[in-house]
C-alpha cells in the first residue's frame, strides 16, 4: 500500500512539473512573440472591442493558395515562411513580423500576407520565388475587432459577422473583403492567442 501511495505521489509530482514547464514555455514564447515588429497604426475611434484605425502604407510578401480557408492559410504560411527564412533562395533571412494577414483572394483561393520589416523598401527586399509576390498595401482606414483565439473557421466567421454588423450600424462603407489577422504561432495555447478581424473602410 505504501509503495502504491508513493507511486501515486510521484506521478502527481511529475504531472505537476510537466504542467508547470508547459505554462512557463508558453509564457516564454508569448513574451518572445509580443516583441516582434508590428505595423504602427493610429486609433481613430474606440467602441468596446471595436476600433477604427488608420494604417500607413505597408510592404508585404503575399501568396495565393487554392482550396478552403484552413488549407489556404496553412500552405500560404508555409510558403512565406520558406521565403523569409531563406530556405529555397539566396540571400539574407527576413525578420518575422506580426500579424499574418489572411483573406479571400480576388477570383478564388486564399491570400496570405506577411508584412515586411520597416527597414525594407520595394527595391531592397529579397527577391521571392514564382509563388510569392512583393506588393504594397496603400495607407488605409480599417474597422477592427480584437479577440483571443485560434484560426477556427466557425469562431472567425462569428467575429466577422459581429464586425460587419458594427460597420453597418456605424454607417461605414466597406471597401474590400474582411481580413483575418493572426499574431501568434501554434506554440501559444488558443485562449492566449491574439487575433483580429479587419474590414477596410472609407
């Protein structure tokens, strides 16, 4: 009996240590990811969870993948990660930034974008491969809804509907499709991940 009790206490201790290490590990990754470069924006209006923001012109690397949204985001992210980490090209690595932007592509498919670090220009950014383009998002105004969670389609759809309803109630005019913005990697537990839905507006 004593041996069983000792064994049970040992297992509980081991589980506790593993759980503590998992929490500390997630905290370290979250701190590290919070320190990556993000685009500057100016908040024009705040209304609870909703904001109207003004963004400057942004230089992005982008790619389009056919298929459903999850496949498009996964494959698009993988392509762009290969590009910034110089896995299949010559030249320097590009620092990771946040957020990763995802939206329906004109025509069909899903568009994934990485914002380039501010020190790059169109001329100095490393040359991408055939599946990736360098583009500029003009300075713009967006309606934003910030929340926590992973890239689950149902949850994102509900948040997008919330933002569209708010945009309508405010009598704002959308000028493009909704975008999803993801700030954290899969290393961060879902409830701790920062995500947003953005709608470009006039």
